C-alpha cells in the first residue's frame, strides 16, 4: 500500500503553512505489519528533510538517534519501518513560523484520521509534541469521544494511561528536526517513551 494514494489534501485551505512543502508519506507499507504509529508535528519546510526523503534527511537523522537512544539497533528510517513503526506528521505542510494555528491543526486532522484508519492493527500511538496531541484530540472530539490527552504540560502527562479507539497513546516530545538537540532531559524522555511503545507493542525484543 502506498499511503499517499489514500490520503491527500485537495483545496489547501490553511493559510499559516507552506503549501509548497506539503507531504503525505509516499512510502509503500504493509498495514498489517504496523504496530506503532509515531506522529510528529509538521512536514519540514524543505521536503528533502522529510522522514522518507532518503539520503540521511534531517528527520531521519534525529529519529534514528532517538531510537538508538532507546536502545534500538537501527541506522535508517527503513529499518525503523521494518520493525513495525510507521512515521508521519500531524500537519502535512511545513510551518511558516514557530507555532501552528489551532484551526490548521483541526483541519489537517481530517487527513491524519484518514491515515490512521489505514492501520487497523496498530497498537500504540506515539504523539511527539503538542501539535500531535492536539490533532488526536481534535479527531476524538469531532466524533464526540472527548479528549484523549488531558490539558497540561507533557512532563506531567507522560506515563498516564490514555487510549484512542483501542490503541494505547503515549504523549512525548518532538523528536523530528533540530529541536531534538536542544534539551538533554527531553531527549532522555523521548528515548524512554519509544522504549515503552516498543514494549507495549511487543516489539521489545529489538531493544539492546
């Protein structure tokens, strides 16, 4: 299955993002083999930095490092995907500033909802940062299901028991992009959350 064949934006209504950097993963994946879905913030401003761009893109470098920090012996996004971990973004276009408007997150959450529906056997959602958390909450609220993740700082929310349509949900910090290098404490937390996700999905044998 090629994900981009099933998920796509037609009219690009959002005004605070870079439409030129729009990206839905054009990656072939067996949906039955996906146990974990990692959702980060937004597509990179430069499409060459996306998860699946190849050539040791920025998103690939920082994500591989995050998995290595968690004790996983991987060196590429394809190796992470082979473990059963699918990677995507909550917002499919790049940012124009530091933040993303709530309306944009809600609008793009329709695409994310379509994307998640492609992986019915996924057991864990890793929400990397506030935008991913807001997107999942938007999907749930739209269906009358209420918030998945309560309001609050991520450091207070980590370790809680949260669920979305039968999947365990882990709120964490953004691992994609240059912000990954800023705070060591967050990098440690990201590694812990990835390790927890692998254990919950019974993929813990890949931990060193």
